[in-house]
């Protein structure tokens, strides 16, 4: 299927991209890896008159350290996350989870910034960014602002990004020593979006949970942070009863849509299984 006609723009800097968005207005869309946008254009769900391609802006791709924070350029592709020694050392959850995203071809073009900016609750990076306490650096006509992942996702395909803004980077605090992590994703086959997914980051001291984040993928209109479930475990000894309470609390906030992956009842039940597995696996990795 061929997408509708559009004009193509290839800025060489973020400032130029922001200026183009300002002058072209709501008729323009940013193009990153194109693995969400182009299928939507082919299906006529999106019909931008202008595409502003970010691929020529070298500054937007790469992973570096700023103090104790890992800074990932928005145009960094999934395969770069998987290959990064820095991420393996500082935030191992990201490269590990990226292996579960789509297939090798998509991971070669699909970017972390596009995955987040798209606002698709089926994408994996939104829930991952919630459990990582990530912050997003956005550049618009009035300069840069930094917003927390928690609160960024407003609805399906809706985020705090303004039409005139470019996501520049994702900032992720390095894991403290002893952090446990897991991403559990149920999918029908390799390359599929999650039927249900759960990301967990936790720390413990002497068998008691001292830090916990639980994020859910494709179980509501946005990625969810399961804060009540977190409270069932925080400052508690980690045991079967506490996990059971957390699983029930996480399942209670899900509101999955019926689709070819299953009906809401099935998806909610699978959410419970993913949460239980992710909690136990993250716990086993914590020290
Ligand atoms: C077969 C297939 C399977 C897939 N499976 C999964 C999966 O399992 N999990 C998953 O998470 N994803 C999956 N995806 C989606 C894939 O990861 C996409 O690459 C991702 O959703 C979008 O990233 P992109 O770089 O391709 O962005 P694009 O498609 O280029 O852009 C997506 C949207 O984000 C906006 N945008 C992009 N970059 C920026 C930026 N820097 N600042 C502001 N706005 C921006 C664009 O304007 C557009 O609206 C799959 C895709 C395919 C084709």
C-alpha cells in the first residue's frame, strides 16, 4: 500500500526541525524510524502534508553518561540499546527489554524516541520509562524543558509533547548497586506487541523492599504505573502473600481492550501472571 503524497524536509539540526514544525504547523509530522508512522500513513490513519525527517541530525543518536545519569539520544535505535556496554553496566533492563521489541529489521530502524513519542500503549518503552524514573528532554520554540515519564502519557497516541516540540533525549538514572529488574512480555509470536507486559525495578535491604516500581504494557489506554501495587510491597518483607496482594492491585487498574490478542478477562488474567513473574524475577536478581 502506498502512503498519500507529502513534502519531505531534511533538517540538519534540532533548531531547524523546530523552526520547520513552527512554520508548517499541524500539517507536519516528524519522521524517525517510520515503523509506526508509515504504516499509519499507508492505512490513511495519518495524512501529514509534510514529513520532517530527523535522521540527518547526528546529535540525536547515541548513548552517554552525564554524572550518574545515562542520556540516550531520541534517535537511538533499539539495536543500539541492545549493543550498548554502557547500558548493560548502568541500566541493564533497557537492552534486555529491547530484545523483546518487534523483530531485528524493525529494531534496526525503530527509535526509542519514536516509540515513546508515539504514545501507543502497546509499545514497550512507555512502561519501561515509568519504572526507570526516566525524564524526557523536549525542545520547542521557547527552548528545552524536561518532563518526567510519570504523567507524560495522557491517552492513546496522546502525550505531553506539543506539536512544535522535538523529543531530544531520554535521561535515565543509573541503577544503584543491588537493583533487581525484569520485563515480562506475553506475545503471540516473535515480532508481536504485548498481549500483556510488566516491568519491575526494585531494591531491598535485609529482605525488605526499599524501592519498587511496577509498569504495565498494553493493558489500558496508556502505559500504567501500578502505584497501589507498589505500596503493597514497599517497606514490607517480600513474600508470597505480599506478591499476591500486589498482583491483585495491579490487575485491578487494568482496562484492556478486546482485540485479536484476547478479551479483557483473558488479558487481565495474563497481566496478573506477568506481574507475578516480573516481581519474582526482579527479586531474585536483587541483593
Ligand atoms: C512489525 C512491527 C512490530 C512492532 N512491534 C513492536 C513491539 O513489540 N514493541 C514496541 O514497542 N514497538 C513495536 N513496533 C513499533 C516500533 O518499535 C516503532 O519503531 C516505534 O513505535 C516508533 O518508532 P519510530 O522511530 O519508528 O518512529 P516513527 O514511526 O518515525 O514515529 C512515530 C511517531 O512519533 C513521532 N516522533 C518520532 N520521533 C520523535 C521525536 N524525536 N520527537 C517527537 N516526536 C517524534 C512521529 O512524528 C510519529 O508521530 C513494531 C513495529 C512494527 C512495524
